[in-house]
């Protein structure tokens, strides 16, 4: 199972984002579990879209742990599934 491809913001996308919005995102990130933050950090290196299998493997997570780590990010709408 390859897992879903997910999207995160590209670096240039943040240039036009007001500081107050970035503060909200930072607070959302700080409230996430450590595994979720690790997964998002690895995903940010991968680029705008990332395959979950590659990112979770880079974090040393098996599939179940990777999916568990991804769920809070999806619920916080920090990533979305690529359809």
C-alpha cells in the first residue's frame, strides 16, 4: 500500500500570508503530537506533495504509526489528501 499523496504549502506560498495567520498555524503545529510534527517536518522537505510511505519511512514509522501521526494534521487541516 503506497498511501495517499498529501499536500503542504510550498515555500513561496507563505510570502503573502499575514503574520497573524502564520501565528495561528504555529500554534496549531505546537499543539500537535511529536510524531505528527516529525512527519510534517519530513514532508516539508519533500515539497508541496508527498507520498506518505516515503515520509513515514524517513521518520522511522511503520504504516500504522504513520497513519496515526497523520490524522491530527488532517483534522487540523494542515495537510489535505491529493485526489
